[in-house]
C-alpha cells in the first residue's frame, strides 16, 4: 500500500523494487517538486527516507496525476 498525502493534482511516487503495490507518494507540482514546508514532520521524514532509498529499496520517482478515490 502506498503511503499517500493529499495533493493539488500530482504525486511524486516512489515504488518498491521488491513488493508490488508498496511505496510512497507525496504531493508535488507537475515538475515533481515537493513543498517540504507543507508536509507534516512524519511525511517529511518519509520523503527524505524514500529519496535515500532510491536504487536500494525503491525505484526512481515518477510524477503521476492524482486520481480521486
């Protein structure tokens, strides 16, 4: 399951390299920029972790349109 946060149209998604359907998603703009000041402390920690784990546990991030659930 993705850990997802509300966004304004786009998500920066980090998918697990080992577990299908797992990863992280963060609100971003269309260019993939995440406003760290708008994230909670936990979300910010998760974002920094996800960036550090690219190539180890997570795939390179991709910008995706946020779809309503």
